[in-house]
C-alpha cells in the first residue's frame, strides 16, 4: 500500500525467471544490439563537449538501475552503486521511498543544486505519479522541459497518454518520461476460481467480479468455501483511490473522496466478516502466505483468491522464483476486475542545473523511446512498456504469454487498461495522504477506533507531514 | 554448633538461589544474541518454517547478500569507524585538557566556569538539533563528518569524569615539581598529566567511541549522501525498506554485522569497561 | 596549593586550556540553541518545494502544541514506557548489587555475570530495535517458538496492541540499562564501611533489616542520581521506539515519544513547531538537571 511503486528491484529475481521466457525474445534483442552501437558512437561525440564528468542519479530502489546497467548501450558497471558511460562516472544514490524520505532528501539536494559542485549536482531523478506534480511544476522549475533537452513529442508518440499526463506541467509542457506502464487488474488463483466459480477462464472470472457488488458477493461465497477473497483490507485500496472524483487537497483542505470512504467501509465489513485478514500489504504473514499453497499456520483458511496488481507484481511480489509458490506453478490468472486502476510507474526527470544535459537526454530517449531497447525490456523483465506498438506486438505473439499466469497473454488487457486511465485528480500531496489514510484505518479495522476517530488520526498525521494542509471538518 | 550449621546451610541455599537467578538473567541477556546468530545463518525459506536452536548453513550467503544490496554497508562501517574513532580521540583529549584547566590552575571565575560546565551537562543534543542542522547547512557542512566529530570536543560528561579522576589521582605537588624543572605548561599537560590519566582515558575512549558508534539521531539529520552514511542510519533504512523484508535472512545478517564486532571488542576489553563505569565516580 | 606569585603567573594557562572547549561549545551548542529558540517564535515550513515564512507569530507555536493535545499525550507515552522499564530495572539492579556486595554470600564468577549483564548497554540501539522488530514480528521467532510449544495457536500481533508494544520498548530499555545501574549501585554499596554492617550484625540485625535500615539510606544519593539521569535519558527516548515502529509510534501513536514527535517536525522542516517543542523539552530537562546538579556538584570544587 504505502509503498506503491514496489516494482522495485525484483528484477534481479525477475531477470532470472524471465530468461525462461526471453528465449523467444532473443531475436529482437540482437537487433537492438546493433541499434545500440550507433547510440554509443553518437554518445562518444557528445562527451567531447564540455560536460560534467559525474552523472548523479537519484532513485529509491534498483529497478531503473538494473535496466540501465543491463540495457543501456555502453554502460559499464564498476560497483553496486557506480558505473561508467564513456568517461562519465555514473553515481546512483538510493534513498528509501517510505514516509516521504526520498522526496525530503531529493528536495534538499535540489535546493542546493545551484551552489553544489559540478560533480555533486543532481542530473537525473526519478519520481512517482503520487508526487510527480510537485517536481514538474512550472514555477518550481526543477525538472527540465523535454523540449529543452531536444526530445520532441514525435519521439514519444507511441507512449500512453496517461504516462504523459503525470509529468506535464500547468502549461502542458512535458518534463519527464517513463519506460513502463502499470495498468493493473485482478490476479486470481486459478484453482480456487475453478472450485468456487466453476471456471478459471478470464472471461468467466471477470463476470463474477465485474463490479463491486459482484465482488463482495463473491467474497461471501469464498468465505463459505473456506477461502479469503483477498488477503488484507488494503488490497483493494488502490482500485478505489484511482477512481476518485476529486483531488485529495483543494485550497489547503484535505477531503476524503466518497470513493475512499466507501473503501474504508467495505473493507471494514470484510474484516468483521472474516473475508480478509488484518495484515498489511507487504506484510510478512497473511499477505505473503497467499502466494503459496495454504498451510495450517498461515491463518488464511484454505487460501487467498485474488490480489490486485500490475505486471511487475507478478514477478516481484508473487515469489515466482520460489519453486514452491503458486506463481512458479503457473497458478494465477489475470482479468480486469471491478474497476480499472494502475499501480506504480517510475518517471525519469532531468534536473534543472544538470551539468550533463546531453547524456541526460540520451538516457531518457534511449530508455523510454527507443523501440528496440523497450522491446528488450519487455521481454527480459516481462514488463509492460510504455510503447503501444511493442505492447500490441506482444499481445499478438506467444512471447507475451506468461508462465506465471499459466500461459495466459495479458498484454491485450494491459493495452486496453492503459489507454483508459485518466489522471485528472492527481495532486502533490497524494503519497502522504494515501499512506497516512491507510495507516490511520488500521485502528478502525482492528476495532480500536470508530471511523471518525481514525479520521482524526489521519488529520493529525497529515498536518504534521504537510503543515500547509488541514483535514476539512 | 547446630545453630551455626543451620546458618551455613541457609547461606548455601541462598547462594544456590543467587546462582540460579544470575544464570537465568544472564541467559535472558544472551538469548537475543543467540537467536540473532542462529537466524543470521538461516535462509529466508528456513526462517519461514519456524524456529530452531541449531544454526544452519546460509551465513556466508546472507552476508554476501548484505554486502551486495543497494545499501553500501561496508562503506557504512568504515564511516562509522572514522567518525567514532576521531570523536573518541578528540573528545577525550580536549576533555582532559578542560578538566586539567580546572584542576591544576587557580584563576578568577574558575568555580563559576566549573558550575557552568556541569549545568550544561544535561542539555540533550536533540534540543539544539534544529538550530544545529540549520547552522550546519549555512556553513555548508551537511554531508560532512565535521558536525559529528568536532562538537564532541565540548563534552561535559567526559570532562566531569576526568575531573573526578584527577581529584584522586593527580596530586598538585607532581605538577609543581614538573614546573620547577622548567617544563612548559603545555608540555606538562602532555608529558605528565596524560600518562597519569591512562586508565581514565582508556575508559572514556571506549565509552565515547561506543556512544558515537551507536549514535543515530544526529547523523541521520546531517548525512544525506549514500556513501557518507553511518551504520545506524543504514539499519534504519533496512527497517523502512520493505523490499528487504522479503529476505529476513539478510536482515538478520545486517543486524549481526552491526552488533557482533562491538560484542567482540567488548569481550576483549570487558575488564576495563565494567570496572570503568565507576572508576571516576558516576558515569552518564 | 601555595599562592606564590610564580604559580599565579602560570594560572593564565587555565584560561588557555579552556579555549577549545568554549569555542566549540559556543559554535556548536550555543548558537544552535539560540537559533532554535529564535525559530520557535516563527512560522516557517515547506510546502512542496516552496518555503513558507519565516513569519513572526509570537507564542502561537507553543499555543498549538498545548492546545492540540499531542504534547501531553506523547509526554505520557514517554513516561509510561520509561516507568515500565525503570521499575524492574531498579528492582533487579538493587537485588543483584546487594548480592554482589554481600560478603557472606561470596559469589563466584562475578566478573562473568557483570560482563554479561553490561553487554546489552553497548549494543547499537537501532540494531537492537531492528532485532526486536524481527523477533516479535508476526512470523518471527518468538511467535514461532510459542506456537511450537503449543502456547499460541495463531501468531500474536505484538505491534497492534498498545500494551505489548510498550512492553517491548520497556523490555529493551530494561535490558540495555539494568547492568549499568547494577554496577553503579554496587559501587555505592561497596563504598559503605563494612564496620557499619558488622556492628549491626553484632546487634542482631537480620539481612533484610540491614538492607533497609543501613544500606538504603546510605545509598540514597547514588540512588537519586540513577533515578534522575535515567529520567532524563527516558525523556530523550528515541532510537528504540523510532526504529521499532518505523517512526509511526503504532498503534495509534501510543508508542510515540517526545523526541520522535520532534523528529517528525524536523523531518517535514516545520522549524517553528520543532523549535517550540525543543524549548519545552529544554525547560523540562532544565528543571531535572537542576536537581542533579544540586546533588552532584555541591562539593566538587574545593
């Protein structure tokens, strides 16, 4: 929950398992290698101009790092957190995301950008959808316009619209770009679906979860059959929070959207009825236990029916590398679920004041607009990339089949979902609001507090975190 | 006769009770470190399968994972060593010097100064943290070890300990004699006073080192750069970085990495440390 | 010491030797302290990347701190967790110190026991807290052990209950400090003249009587010293609950201490509130320090 963009590293892990499916992708990989060489040559020219010798990149996990290390042409790894591109040293600064930590540290660095020595200046930083607006704001002017970097909109024409909404400033100028899309859906346990719904076909399962009423009705049926419909109350949070009608904060007042309130009430009912546990996402117990065939100690009855997540979730969270997991046996299925949503996504911004603008531009362009590199990323990490051409190709080819999903090809679903996402209600306080709201509801679910009391806890926390906003009474 | 026998019998029973309680308490103290050791040797998979008292075989693997995670722990340990060593040396040297000033000389305002130093002894560093960070930012000293090391020169606690020790171990007549021989004042301090303070110095070196080594609050607010961080900050990062919870073996190995070197050093020096708590009066 | 003019001339070195201390003190403690107090009268925080203020608001920050009820709550949390740890700490320490110092018991292996009980004091509090977090987590070794022994059938969620979370914090504080307290009390007890005990024994006093009538009254100064330094240490409680609860002070902030609260404001760069909170902490510790000072400094200088 709080840590949405956990797409996180996994990828060491994912890479291992992706090898199994990347076999078919090797052909495309070859082509991208030759494309890569031209890129390297181009870069060698540019490095002769007067630019910095150190490229500082700020990240909160090693997801992007893994991709650059393994896919960016000419990158040479020298240590776990350093590398070389040509004669430029790349320094990765990894800062945990939790509790606004990454942002706080980044803010401090950006504020010191003017006075920092050339080698210490931030060159590239990553942002998430939850707070991207803070950095792509035209007044703040900390992320460079892509047009200033020499990247035109035609370079990015195959990207999905929502990924550009996230990093557009008030004037509509793009100030960042991403290589991935994270349209999410309902990931269900095929064996349980067969037993309770009578089929594990995505279309049949979708019919049983087509809206929230059907979903909660299924929850009751699951309980009767001895299963949990979802592992924790927080599993559905993101689905609701992506479908809000208003931003969290307007004019310094925090308001809880009806959709969010609805989540709290529905989730509480599920907890009280024993349809899900009280564990948290990324928890070590129940939430985790659902990825394995049920055992007596796990406290999840006979198993967990579904999780909500995007493509990275398959690899990173569902323990595909552990042969005992359901994922390793291909026991999951994927369908759209009650409402559309997305989860995560990492955007790349070039910092204003960077002393390596040419390299910044090339890195952004190569990683987010180069079709060959993106195809390679898609096949190597089984990731949904931000390029509709690549996604459509994968949807129609066997290389899009996922072992974890029992051979199902989810790319058509991804394409449809990503095209539908509309992010008009984003705000700069979203990460803190989403984290603290769920933290506060812990007490409500546990039965220690009423909804209103839990809301007060949220109010206190949010005002501490953002002194400029207050919970509307 | 029989009464005396009864009395020694009673003593024996009491002694037995004492030993049992002491052993239980010691076991309680060591229990956590034992589990830590065991769990650091087990893989995530084994850890998920319940608890056992027998070590497993994944110690090296877990440590390997720690060393190759995105948090540079070896760097963290080196940073911690640099900060703690310099802090200990500077703090002890200058605190001894300050104590020497009060102990060996009679000057105007001496009493008032002594009282003042004692009065500021209890100001918690957290209270001045806000202004401190601010000042360090203005002085461009964030991400530097200087704000963590230099302030320890003014350490009232160490000063107090040294002063206490001097009162009982550094007679004025000795200094007088050195002066008669024509030694300079600075020389007298370095050549006469410091050697005589040996035991107190070694005790305070250890205490200052340990408290600097363990310090979390201030370094966390001063150090941003991943390569400048000290071990306690990295521990906190392990705590909040969820993705690492997927490998508990690695988490235990990280804790062991931070804890066991101190335990080993402690066991070697334990005589000095335990004796030193009270050597110069009261510690704190 | 003789007050000859020759010696007096040397005494100017007293000032010279004090220079490093006072220069460092002035720069790194005095200026920050003044700055902190100064900020406590201002509104100054950050909104996104934009700095709001500083704007002079008088005592408004203090008023907010007292009116929103957070301060008393976190003060109470801090004190409750301190008491939960301190009471067993002082009892166990007194008992052990009495045993160690009792000549008729002649306990062997004292060095070993002292070494062991002092050990937790040297452990990095953050690592220790991380260890306890892992130990008491839902699927951690403590639950696993209790379940294997058949005491629990499902894992107990220690960190969702106020009492168990506070007890874990208290347990850690106890473990880290009782060895230190034992050794301090022991030195106090060993300092009591054995004549007194012998005389009492001849008068036919029992062990218990000796303890309460002779040992305790003579031990009072050191006892009070331990109490107050521990109290001040307790007010500064931070590392353990911060790491254990990841800064959240869960459940429902019932394990959030004053310094954790201060840390939250420092972290969100709300200088006004952080300043006011610091000043209040300074006043509380000031009062307590004064008490310690009265006791320890009385006869120090000549």
